[in-house]
C-alpha cells in the first residue's frame, strides 16, 4: 500500500514576496544617503591628504632651494628640468613639486641636457609630460586623474612653445596662492598678466600689462627683454616671478595659504573648456594653476570683501580667480607650514584675503 508524504512547509505568496522587496527597497533608500556621505567623507579626506603631500613637498623644496616652488612663466611654457628653479624655470609650481612628491621620472621627461635651446628631444618629452596625469593633483570628489581635451576655441597663441602640441593633457584641481588682490576684469588683457611695475622705468604704484616671457624659435633668449615684477608688490606666495622663501612670509607659515582647491565650472569638468581650467597643470603662470582671495589691484578703494569669494562649483558660472570645490560646504587648503584644513564657503571674505596675504600683519583669521 502506497503512502503520500505531505510537507508542513509552505511557499511565499506573491503578496508576501512583494512586501519583502518593498521593505528591502525602503532600507536601501534609507542607507544610500549614509553610504554616499561616508564615501564623500573618504574622498574629502583623500583630497586633504593630497594637499598635505603638496605642502610637505613644498617645504622640502624650500629647504633644498631656499624658495618655495615658483609660478613658471606663462600658460604657453611647460616644465624644463634643465632650467632649475626660480625665475629661470618656465614650468608651473605643480611641475616644480614633482621631485618632492616622488615623481622625479615624470619631472625628467623633457630633459635634453640643454638649458638654453628647445630641441626636438625636449619637445617630444614635454608632450609626454603634459599627457601624464597624477592622482595627487586631482580631487576625487570632482573628477578622475586622466587627460582632458584641448579647448578647440582657445587661440593658437596659447599653444606651448617649448613642446609639441597635444590634443589631451593633464589638469589639476588645485591652485597656488597668488595673493589677496587681482586686477579688475575688463581692464585690458588677461588679468593674470598685470603687475605693479616700478622697477622697469614705470612710475611707482602703476599697474602695467606685460605678457610673460615667450620663447621664440628654438631658444629661450628672453632674459634681456623681460623685466620681472617686484616681489614686494605681490602679496601671495606664488605669482609671476615669485622667489618666496619662509623668511618672506612674515605673517607666519601657519597663517598663510600655500595651495588650495580651485573653482571649476561644474559642467566643464571633462571638456577642457573652462577658461580657468583649459591648460595643462605643468604649464606656467596662469589662473589655471594660480588663484586669489581678495579685492582689486587696479582700484584700491574696492572692498576685498565684495569680490574675493570662495564658492562651490556651479554649472554655467565661470570664475577664473576664486577658490572652490566639489565638496559640500567647504574647500580644502594647505598652509605654508604643511598643515591642512577645510575652510567654509561662508568664510568672511576679508579673512580669506588675510590668509592669502603673506605680510599684511593679520594673523588671527585661520579656521580649522
């Protein structure tokens, strides 16, 4: 006689399954913001660590050469390891930092052993340099450390003169402190090329537009035709012609910004078309790698609290001279002593101007 075994287990009904799925969905919805916040906190910490590495590298540079990394010459010159440091070096502060952040091999790419002539070997190496992104110089909250396209709307005048032209290049999310003042837009020419010119036959306190050195042909024969701006008319630590050492930072290294996150138009992260982010990070003096926090140098009566804002990245809002970031509420900086902190976008603009001035005597404005 056969028997039938009936199990005591029963299956889920469709309704019960849908309820479980709905509960899981609610839990995921509740947890996702927390996960995203944790990830952003990690990215922000990584960004601070990048700035810490830069600050320590700059301190080692100063210890070795008695000056902080300089600004280089212009967006149309990139780094050349055969031309040393200071005013003789055409590459940016990013380029000059490379040996001090364990990137000596990248630093040496354009070397041809000839400091005076621009050779085929150098041009080829300089092109490889410009196409070498480094994670240290990118904020993970903003974009990946990859090459970004050449801005096709940019004049050929800005093509690099000591390198072969490249259609893609490495960008930085960080800038050096050029001071608490910059010329008014519309005053004529590119604002980053103005400086107070009292050493070259112009009256004191007159602001003059002078384009930085432009090597022509196959050499660097520019030294006798260019007059560098006076150091004491520039308030930051990295500006055209800067050769600033610790002794020149009289407000104290812990009260003066060295590097920080720069503002970038939020819809132009990967296009290479933001006017303050369209050049390679190894190229010299420009608002791509230098920023300000203050008022006007053309009109001293303009209150710096009305101009020198730091702000979060926004779409359709171009800004060539301000600090900023992709983080919520803050942008990160490193000071001249190598310490780091996150500054609020709500920081008083006059305090930010003080932090960008190395010798104004205002030393109480630092935030932690």
